[in-house]
C-alpha cells in the first residue's frame, strides 16, 4: 500500500482525568510519586524511601498508646498575652486563636495519662501545627505538671518533642522555661523514675537545649531535623563549612547524642520495652496507675 494512500487516524482531544485530586503525592525525599492512602496507612511514612512525614499530636497518641487509654490533663491552662505582642497588625492572642483552630489543641503540648501495652505512663506530645510547637509559659508549666503527675503516680514519663524553640511572643518568659523544665526533670531523677525523650522532626532551639535533651533514654525518628540553631546562622557565626547532614538524627546518633533511631512502625514496642526494663515494679502492677 502506498504511503500516501494509507488511512489516516484522527486523534481526539484529550479530556481531563476523572481521578480525584490528592490521590497521589510526590515524596519530598525520593521524589517518587506514591499513592497517598498507602503513605497514610504506613503511618505517614513513604513506602519507597522511608521518609517520616510530620504527624499531629492526636495522631501520635492514636498510633502509640493502647486504644482508649489516653486521658488528657491540664487542658485548663491557657495562654495570656503578658507583653501585648503583635506582628503585622495581628495580636498574639489572635495568633493563638488561629493556632487552636488549625491544630485542634489549646496549646503546643498535649499531656495526659495513658497505657503502653498495659503499662501506665504519663505522655506528652508536642504539636508543630501550633506555632511550630514553640515553648511558652503554658508549655513549660504543662511539662512541669507532667513531672508532678509521674511522681504522684510513680510511672514513667514519655515525651515526643517537636518544636521550633522558645516562643518569641513571650520574650524572656519563654526563655525561662528552659531552666524551669530542666529543674523539673531533676525532681523526676531524684524520684528515680524514668524519662524517655523522643526527638521528632523538627526538634530545635530552646526545647532541644532543655527538657528534650535530658531523657534517661533519648530516641529519634529517622531523618529528624535536630539542632539548636539554623545552619545558616551557625555558618555565619563560625565562618566555616559544616559537616554534611550534621543536624540529622543519624548524625546525632553517630556522635553519641541520641541513643537509638527507631522507625515509627517500631516505636510503640520499643517504648514499651524501655518502660518495662526501667520500671519493672510498674510492669508487675497489672496496669494500674501508681504503686503507692
């Protein structure tokens, strides 16, 4: 058949796919396109490269402790505006209101009693959606009250840190929480009760420089950003090149700051073993709060 006598085919104009928006996502780390539902089912961890995405405080509670065992505490503590702080015409209290709406929390630290494989614990979880998990007076006070709860109930304290540091809107009142929370950890140490600190992405600034670094066991999620100050700030101050990845969980582990890097899927059982080993008298108490 002659080339010029062949039947020509017409291409129809393409139509927009009927696939709903948001079914697929591109991983920030490996840049592979993955099915969003698979990532969510995998505890918000990339199914290709294992990147651990940030999750909210309530989701962290759901995947960590025994079902229906969490009872929130100290939710009555609310932030005030001692400095009358405002930025761009928005007051601090207006910023707090927006944070509460987006995070469904009253503050950046969620605290409560819970059970971990039947073992009673006091649990704290920080929320990055609440002004980047920054620490102000209420966060510091809630942490100290968690210490009091642990001592009163004679049970272990587990805290998931996730923070951009001290809250600038509260000035020196926020910075003094570093000393306040460190002193509270000393009281827990004197009571010979275990404190397990879990560093998640990101753990920085005044939170890292205080209670997040004072755990009897310090754990980190893979790839978590861990550091006191930002890389550019450090480079500007030191005028020198910094090691590659020096603010990652893996670098901190290699240099002895972190005791273990634990995948999210393994975190629940890992924490349960730590609590069991460090507080055998609680493990033998049949899951009841306290031994007093």
